[in-house]
């Protein structure tokens, strides 16, 4: 298997990002934006995009909101893979969290997923996130309000996991 890497995405990666968020089933789990929405986010310093790479092949992306936010809270707004299995999602999320805490003053990073999305929850918890609870009606998808499981990791927790690996 090729080496895994995480790199910052740019506008040239937008076709891959849009294609990935439009994979079958992702409309119910991940959400999707139109090109203009993504272009606006790329220009906004509050947002960051990262690509998970296996060698030269992009295999996933994360969209973050709250990069360098004044309240020191960063949201992983969207995470999606073009290839599942082999721990790629867990690795992508863990590396994104490391970038957040290494490159910003963030104190908290959080992510939401639908309670029945056990695969995502398992990946987030493996990356150090703790489930906080259900935010009722927090996500609006396809004209329907859906509950969302909120998970987070705080800077001291992330630092402790780094020390455990040393």
C-alpha cells in the first residue's frame, strides 16, 4: 500500500471533493455543497480543506470551519472518503486533529454524525474523540431535521495521546 499523507487542499482539488461528497449514500450521511459554496469557503480564512492521500491518489477530504476561530473551537464540518476500509478514515481524522492543534490555538475540536452511523463514530472515537450526547434536530438534511451525535476532543486530551505514543 502507498504511503498515507495529509495535505492542504486547494481549488484544483475541488472536482475530487465534489465527486466524493456525491458518492452513493453520502447525501444522507455527509451532505454536499454546490461549486459556488466550496469556492466561497476556499476564499474564507475561517475554513480549511485537507486531502488524505495514498501516494499520489486522493482518497478522502475534510472540511473544517473555525480555523483560528476567536473562541478557539474548530468544527470538522465534513469528512468523506472515496475509499473505505484499512483505517483510512481514522488516520485522516487523527491527522486533521493534529493539524488543528499544532497549527492553531484551538482548545476544542468537535464533529457531529448521525447516531446510526456507527462506522463514522468508531473512526472518530479511535482518533480520540469522546461522545458528548445527542443534539436533537441539529442537522437539516433534505427538508428534515435529524438528531446528531456530538463528539469532541480537547487540546489536553490530544496532548495526552501524543505523550502516550512517545
